[in-house]
C-alpha cells in the first residue's frame, strides 16, 4: 500500500479553501485504500520533515502562498 501525504493550510486568505480541498482528496484516497497522512502548514512542518522518510508520495495543496 502506498503512503500518501497531503500538505495543506498556508497563511493566506485562501487557507480555508486549501483545507477544504485537502479534505476532499484525503477522503477519496482513504476510500480507495491508501494510507494517508495530512500536515497543516506552517504548524506541522517540523513533524512533516521529521517523518518524511515514511512517505511514498507528497501532494502539496497549499493555496495562495
């Protein structure tokens, strides 16, 4: 099984859209049987970096950097 990571959030006015988009992608991937982890930028970036060797694929969904 592939482990997919989604990075979401951001510090712009589009943060809410990023979170909504990431939730939709997360839900579909889980439904398809993938192991999915989500990290919210910038709060969880240290954790993401510390755990980065565990991922097969990373999808960045930060809007309006």
